[in-house]
C-alpha cells in the first residue's frame, strides 16, 4: 500500500484503499469495486438509490462487515456515525456538549433529533483521521443541520458522507462517489456539479442514440428502395428480337447486379455503425394510498390546555391544538419541542386528548419499529393487510420491491428500503388518518417526490413532521408550530409561513 501521493506540492496520505472487492446478498452482487483510493483531507459524498449498497460499503470500510472477496485497507483511526446505532454510554467533551446543546438533552426521554445530536457529538469528539457519517442529518432540525454543516466543513480529516440533504452535500464535499449496479464512478466537484455532469451525459447519450437510429433508418430505407428498383425492372418484351432481347437482358442484369452490390454495401454500413443504446429512465417509485372510509367528524384530534412534563422539563404548557379532518397538517419545531411525543399520544389515544372514534390511524415511526426484522418484506406488508397478496405485491413492486426483492428479510434492508417497506405496511391497512414522523429520512430523491405526490392526492387526514423544508412546502396545507410548550396554528403552506419571518 503506497501511502503517499503529492498533489500541487502537498503530500497526501492514502487513508482508504479498496481492491477487487465483491459483496453479495444471496445471489445478488451488490458491490463490485475494482479499485478505489481515498486520501487525507478528501471529503466525499457517497450517493446512489435506496438499496444500492451505500451503507454496506461504509460498514465494510469501517470493519463492521466483511467483503466476500477483495481487500480494504485503512490508515488512521476511524469514527463512524451510523444510521440506527445509539449508545447511552457515549462520552462527550464539554465544548462539543455545549456547542451541540447535548448538555441540555434529557437522557430520560430524548427525541430522535436529540439522539442524532448525541451521535454527532460522540463521532466528532474522537478527533480521528477518518470520519464516516451515514445520514447524520436525519431527524436534525434546521439549527442542528447548520451546526453539522459547520463541523463537517471545519473537519480536516478524511470524510465519507451519505446524506439525502443536497445542500449539506454541496457545502461540505468536493467529490462524489456514485454506486450504481454494484459499480462505482467517481466525480470531481460538489453534488450540484455531479448532477449537472450526469444530466449532460444522459443528454449526450440520448443525442448519440437518436443519431444512430436516424442513420440506421436512412440506410434501411435506401436498401428497401434499391430492392424495389430491382423488382420493378422489366423483362424483355415478347415482340423484341432475339439479339435485342439478349442486349436488354444483359443491361437489366447489369443494373440489378449493381443495385444488389449497392444494397449489400448499405447493409455492411449498418452493421458497421457503432450501436448506441437508449438511455433507460430510472424505474419510477409509485406510492398508492388506497381509499378508505372517510373520517366523518370535523376534527381528527384536538386538545385544550394540554400539559406534560418529564421531571423538571416542561414539554407542553397548557397547549391547545386541532387536527382538522381531510387536511394535511405539518408539525414544525426544534428538536425536543415535543413533535414525536404528541404524535405518539394521538396514536395511543391518550386520555388527555380528544381523538375521533372514527379515526383508523396508520403510524409511521422514526424508529421503524413496525417492521419485524425476521420477516420478509412481503410478510411485513401482509401482516395487517385488508387486501389480497396479489395487490400487496403490486404495491411493493411500485416501491421497487419486485419478485425476489419482496422476499428479503426486513433486517437486511437499507435505511431507505426499510422506510418504503414500512410505508407498504401502512398503505395496506384499513386507515383514514396517517400520522408520519419524519417519513423522508433515508429516502432517495425519487422516493421523496413520490411520497409527496401521494400525500397531496390522499383524500384522508395526514399529520406529519419533517425537517425537509421543500417536502413540507409541497405537501402541507396548514402548519402547527410547537415552541416553548405551546402550539400556534398557521393556515397556509410553509413558504407563506416562512415569509413572515417567524421560523
């Protein structure tokens, strides 16, 4: 392993080297990497669709998973911020504790965003030369994401970052590694330049394909025309004398031979054309929310003077709120404001609240704890389904769980695949009130767009929270803002609210 490389007079140390790596899940080759070298100080975004193998690659580099063949070597101590791992025993120095506001977090009942801050602080505290971060922005509020961005920019070691927050990738990473069909392609520049290069490559390939098809059609048309001319050549008329007939036949045969040679030359030109393949559009993720019985009451849930405290920490201080039927309401607030707690109280039909007796609730949790890791995707989807298996398979196929993919164990899924499997289980239940806690975490861009469209078209009631501002703006027609233990309603979308300058 040659550890050093000089770039513009600066000696770079080789931190990560991968050679001839292969990794299978059952019969599926998920990673097939010939060679990859990453040097000191490089900050690289790792991208690809849900299930492409991003977390698998990070786990192998971190030594938590073994490749089936090939080698991975790292030089220097490594810190790893993982998607779903959390330890309450993490030791965090005072400065980081204060700056990330971890010292204010109650260990008794931390929110998903607060847990994300603890994981982030612990990962940064070790001061190692290599930092691997797998969806570190998941569950963080806006201020938390801004702090994460600042720390990653200031980090002077080697960074591998997986995130679906495009702005975070743009502002922290100077290169992109894309995983597609097991292969990796490296791009220089930030995420926007990667996307622009990808778009230009698609346009170039489409242009080349169209030119190839056009030229092939032109040549095929010319061949047909020449063959038709041969077919239309007349034999010698009966009234023609023998000598004249021989001359006529000789002339016709000569012309036919010439046309045949010309047609064969055209066939050779077609065979010699460099074949171009049409660029396949990526498979579409389609989320189909089924129609269910309507919720006939005016309000799906409400409360007057709601109070809740954990020890000395007051979460709700005489809070009033209403969730109107058939509306899309987004809960907005900082980490620890009580968004998840309020949702859980609604799902549990807490006695302190009023929840419509007609409400049939489908709950998506940050923890993804509705999935049984020992069961397949299909078994999880069918566990509370009111639809036949054929329809469940159709929904799963729309979520890109086709055929054998639907038979994968839930415990083997990527973060984004777990999210989509949880959606499938919810969609197949008999519900009329969706409660979604950070549903965009771990989803790729196409899946987020599909989820947004589903929510917009859904005729039932939706209550959700998300720190993806674009997603909130597309889907919510009203907001509830939680701040200092009280709730304020805003009738309108996120863009209209943000122009007020209150957030």
